[in-house]
């Protein structure tokens, strides 16, 4: 039985906090605290690497100055300079990797904080685990790869409730590989190591400008018109659909005409015999007659 002294003075009932609710919030805080510790340790390692890099560069400058007015063994000096230069290169590469890892951790930390604050999940450890991650972007100047990467990143940001622009830029750039990674490193170098863009929209524009082939739509239309039904009809239909989906303004009539022109003589006659008049019907009929193909 509840005592009168236990009730609030205004007569309202006091909400009860369950141990489960406390445990969930405690788990969230613990996970965020653990991730924050990782970021701090990584920042310390990065600062230490920078200091080591400065010391190596000082040694390199000292060795270079030995050639001015001092009698030293030139060959020995060249060897020592090469060794220090190699140390310098290794440290710079390591520092780049550390900074990249730190950016990823910071981005994940921001995602966790945002998700917990907005009540997206009860435990932040589930945020990224439950959302499929985008594939790496190679920067191979391919329209489909570029469009797919940008689309998948936007889906990822939406599903993880990522709204901070700098976080989006850091996360997206962490998926760069091959040519795209080299391009990004050079872009950052132009800004003394700082991120050259401030928003995800800016980064998307730069990606399209650098990796989206010029006249891509014209090239795709040309490929579609050159596509021919040479092997089995399944392959022809599959390739036709792949190209069609990449063309932004292909009308139904134009698509139907191109599809019919690409079919071999037998398949074209079968389409006419079945009274096919539009692209959707043609694609369905192509699959249906595939089993009769010689």
C-alpha cells in the first residue's frame, strides 16, 4: 500500500524508472565512453607520430647542411640521407593512416551520439552493425560505379541518422580506395592536410566532376544502340536492362525500338508473332521464348 508521504505534493503520480531503462542508458553511455577513449588514444598516437616526423625532418635538414663547408665522406652522407628519407616516408604514410582511422572513429562516435540522442536505438553498438556499409569507391571513372557509390552513401547516412556535414565528409572519404584515395590525399595536401570541402554536397560535386565520365549519357546511349542479341537472349535482356537503367531520359518508345533492333531475326519474328507492342511486354516475352531458343 502506498503511503501519502510517498506521493508528490501536486497529486500527480511520479513516473517509475525501470532497472531495464537504467541499464540501457548505462550501456549506451559506456559504449560512447569506450569509443571516446579510442579516439583520444588515437589522437595521442597521431600527435606522437607528428613529433617523430618533425624530429626526422630536422635530422634530414641537418644532414643536408653538412655539405656546406664541411669535409665529410660524400658516399656515407648520401646513404645516411637515404635512410632518413625512408624513415620520413614511412612515418608520413603511417601518419596518414592514423589520421584516416581517427576520422572514421570520430564519425562513428558522432553517429552513436546522434542515434542515442534521437532514440533511434537503445544501444549504440547496434547502429552500424544493423546498417549495410557501402562498398569502397575506386574512382575508376565509371558512371555506374560513381552513381552507385553516391546513392549508397546517401542511404547509409539516412539509415544511420547522420546529419552533421563534416561527419558525412569524413565517413565518405574513408571509403576511398585506389585512384579515389590518391586523388583525396592530393586534394588534402593542397590544403596543408585539412579537408578541402565542408559539406557532403560539395564532396559529391567534386566526385562527379573528377570521376564521372564526360558525355556519359551519350556513351551509354551509343552502347545501348550497339548492343546485339548474339548469344542467348537472357544475356541480351540482362545487358539491355543494365544500360537502360543508367540512361536518365530514355523514352518507352525509343527503348522499345532499340530493343527490337538488337534482337536476332528469329527472336524478332517471335515478338511480332505474339503481337508485342511495348518494351515491358517485349522484355517479358523475351524471357518466355528463351527456352525455345536454338
